[in-house]
C-alpha cells in the first residue's frame, strides 16, 4: 500500500504459486514443484504481512482469498498453518468468506475436514471441462470422474459452498460437447459457476503450438454461441448472471471478487499479487525465488506501482460498472451514446431511461471492451 490515501482494507488476496505442472493455456505466475516448500512459503508470507504499512488502517477481513497457482497443493496442514499465520497479523471477521482454490485431485475427505476446521468456508474448484480428451489437451492432472468425485467429497465433508470453473471456446478440432459440460455442471448443483473463454497467450505452451501452426483458436462465432448457450442454460436453472464471467444462486455471489468489481481497496501478498489502496495500484515481484528473497531480507517485494489519474478512474468506473449485473450510473454526457447500445439490444435501462442507469445484456457483454471504449472516449472523460 502506498500510505498516501489513509486506506483501509477488508479484503486480502494471497497468491500461492505452486503447481504440479503448467497447464497448456496458463500465463499466470506459477512455480512448478514436485515438493512444495510449505515452511518457506508460509514464513515468507508472514514476513510480507508484517512489513510496515504507514497510513493503512487494519480492520477485520470480510474476505480472504487463497488463489494461485494451486493453493490446495499446500495440503491440509499447510493451509492450516497459512491461515494461522494470517490471523496473527490480520484478524478475520466472524462471518468472513474464506475461499481456497482447489484442484479436484487434491480434494480428499481428510483434506476437506482439515480445511473446514482451519476456517475455509468456500472452495473454487478448477474443473475446466468434463471431457477427458479436453482435459488431457489442457494438460490437467485430473479426469472427469475425479472432478465429480471431488464435488461430492467437498459437499459431504461440510464444504457445500463451492464454485466450479469451466473454460469454453476451445479449438473446434477437439469436438468438445459444450452442452454436455453444462449438463454435468448442473447435475452437480453448485451455488456458483465461473466461465472463462479460452485465450491463447504467446508465451504459453498453446501459444507456442499456435506459432508452429499446430493449434487453431476457436472462431468468434463459436465463442459467442457457447457464451450465450451457457447464459441461457444457467439462467433457466435459477442462476443469476451477475458478472460477465460469473453465475450464482440467489445470495451466493462471490463476495471477494465482487469487492474488486466495486473498486474497494484490497491487499495482495505473495509473488505477482496485486493490491489497491483506493488511489494506487501495486503489484509484487512475479518470480517466486526473487519474491522470497525480498521478503526474507525484510524489504517490500513490490515490482511496480501505478497512481491512478482522473482519466484512469473514469475508465475504471465505466468498465467495472458495465461488467456487472448491477450496471453503471451514467453521466449526462453518456446518455446519448448508451441509448444507441440500448436500441441495439446490447444494453438495457435499469428502471426508466430518465434514471440514466444501464447494464449490459449478454449480447452486450460480448462487446464489453467496445462499449466501455465508446463511453470513455467521450469528451467528458478526456
């Protein structure tokens, strides 16, 4: 945190970088390890949490999110120790949402019991597909049967609050049956689903395959068809499409992620973790070894900072508002442009047009960058 904004935060993100292997599409900051250095990692997180933060008020956390990487690779004892370490520096509210990202192969009866006892209240399970051929192409460790088994273990073990992650718009040559994947998700009755369209980044295994001509991106039409099919199926089953990539049963939105989309301050610790104090964004050193060395020396592992300008803040107001179901309260100068998108079926008024409150339709979310760009390009934002 910068110390310049008298910030307070109630949300903490911890990046756990370890993975058993790199997935074919992965462009995240990860550290592939056969043996996870749990002790060293927990000590480094403790050191970063104890760094001085002038001007930052510490409140009990409303949310704690352990993301990665694969946080479930810390194991039952490792997660427990990490949470104990966090609590020694940053208290958690009694009703805090505490999320652990977990891969199906790590979800066992003993692990679920230990995670629950440690204070985990919610799992985000990286399923990605229920098609074994697609999972192999993605370089995932689990198969469809183990994913289904993991969900039942989590629910039976008392962690019934969970989200399932799926990736859509995979290359057509895989002949993936998207409807079948949606059927599988609905049959497991989660309270939250996150869907991500596949993007192929240059420095990933898929990016290198594409450069050799060995992998073909899904078409834009396929992307749109699968996105809209997911919207129709999940909405019909009672899910609220509350953010461009996220669906929830009533009252089961992800509180932590919703804080990001509302522009709330949050702290991020761990390699590559990002934070925001209300005025400034910052991000940590990406490489695990360099991050660990910095924290071990008692120095701030920050790699970069960005103090938001007024133009930055206006752009974020527009983009974050449009990506959620809650929508955007328009400036007077934005109404004319937004009205064009409403007429096209890409936005809709929340209430009457005179209230100047809009939100994207699913068709509009497919054009989110364009819509946000059109509004932020208006003279009032310059």
